[in-house]
């Protein structure tokens, strides 16, 4: 192209484009400022929302558990190797109720944290883990003047503390049921049919009893292979709960079916 044919932009055109560019820059800066203000507001609101000071702790009935005295124990007294299997199971049941009422809001259902608070499943089931747990349980946790967790020492007491601790440390590890999902689903589906037959009165007790015995043996075998995230020797899993609940009654079959349904839903 020859130079003579090159048309230079006229001054008004340059001025118009310059004004347009400046306007666009100002608009983008304004949008960034708005986004920043919105982001900070969300962060501030979230920190206030998840501050724990405005949530009233719920009482935990620990009457079924042995007394542990007034002086705080250094180690969990409700572990099976210390207190026996029956006390251990009772502690898990009471601890589950206490956890769901007071802890799940921040630490997640079944102690599976969504990132807001520490994942307590991985707190080791030993003296070191107990020490960290009791310190936080008794004294709470505060950040920049905001109470993230209140101290529960005087609010719930020591028995509730160890019951909740027992529940937490028996949570299955991530993926612990993966190898058994199909097997458990098959048992669940068959138990559902058995429950319907029992309610309808069309099931022969001898046949049901034999199947229940077979399924209990399988559930126990699976339960013994489920690992915990804390390193505790036994997990409170869907398989172990179903095993404990299952008998030849309509109620027992229905409970076992429910435990498996919930457990499979969480695992998947």
C-alpha cells in the first residue's frame, strides 16, 4: 500500500476512542472493587455464621455409662480393651447422639469434615490423640475473638466427652467399605424382601432363620475387615451395625436393612 493512500485517524476519532478506553478501565476497576467488597462481606459473614458462640450445647444422657470420677482421665476409659465390649458399644451409641447434637454442625455428619473444621476421624486413638482431644473439648477454640468452638467441660462433662471420643475414633476410614459394597447391597436387597414377607406373614420361620444366620456370619466377617481412620482396632460400620441388629424378627430385619441402606448411601 502506498503512503499516499494511508488515511490517518482524525483527531476527533482519537479523542473518542481514548475516552471510550478510559471509561472501560474505570468500569472494570469499579467491578473489581465491587467483587472485592462482596467477597470480603461473604468471608466476614461466613466467619460469623460458623462462630459457635450462638449455639446452645445440647445435653447428653450418659446414665448408662460407668462413672469415671471427677479428675479428668488422660486416656479414653471406654475403649473395649479397657471397659469391655458392652460398655464400648454403649459409649458409641451415646457418643453418636452427643456428636450429632453438638459437633456435626461444624465437623460433619459421621465425623466426615467438609473442610470447615478438622476431620476428627484421623485423630489417633492413643494417648497423644486423647490429650489433643481433651484439651480442645475442655477449653474450646477461639480465633480473632470469635469462638469457633466453646469449651464443653462444664457444659457436658467428662463422661459425654469420652463417649463422643469413642464414637469418633471408631469411624471407618475413607473407602473402607469399597470392596464390600456389592456384597452388602445384595444382602440389603434380600433383607428388604424378607422384611416384607415377615410383615405380610408369608415367610416360613425356618427359612428366614437360616438366611439370617448366613447373613450374620457374612456381616461379621465384613465388619472385622473394615479399618478405622484413627487406627482403633474396630470400626463402627454399617456392616457391624447391621450384624448387631439382625435377627429373625421383622423389627431386626428392618433395622439391619436400614443400617445397610444408610451406610451404602454414605459410602457411595
